[in-house]
């Protein structure tokens, strides 16, 4: 299995790319970030429930959904972490899933910290 490579020195979110994606509409960006902040914890709970139930089909589906959410918001490192979860679900690899969940949670911590630091720049 080839794992997506995560580079922790890279920013958790590429704000310049994200701003370009929303055509520099800062209000829209703030709305998208607010929706993400609301939706991610729900998706993480769905993922944990699937893991607890050993439902690898749901693990795959939720990993895929998270990968798309992260990719659309220029959250490349988190998207790669979600891709590992998706792949572990597809391959029914419980050991890789455990490692991938740790990585996802670490990326989420970094991501939310970076969002908190980055928002003042976006609001300017």
C-alpha cells in the first residue's frame, strides 16, 4: 500500500490558494470556515462510530468525504491524512487505520490552530 506523504512543515491550510478559490471573497471564506468548523466534528464522530463498529465500508466513505472537504478548502495535509483513512477502509487494513486516525487527529489540531492564527489576516 502506498501512503500519501504528509509534510508537517507545510502549512496546514493554504490561505492564498483558498482566497483565490473564492475569488477573494473574504465573507464567503469566513462562511466556509464556519461551516467547516461545524461539520468536521460531526464527520469525525461518524468516522469514530464506523471504527468502533468495525464498519470498513463506512470508514472508507467517511474518509473519502473528509478528503473532499479538506481538498476543497486547500487543507492539503489533512486531505492526505483522510486519504490514508479512505485507503485503509478500502483495503480493510485495521493496523493502518489506527495509524491514520492518529495522523488525522494530529492534523486536525494543527489545522484548527492555523485557522485560529490565520483568520485575523483573512478578516483584514
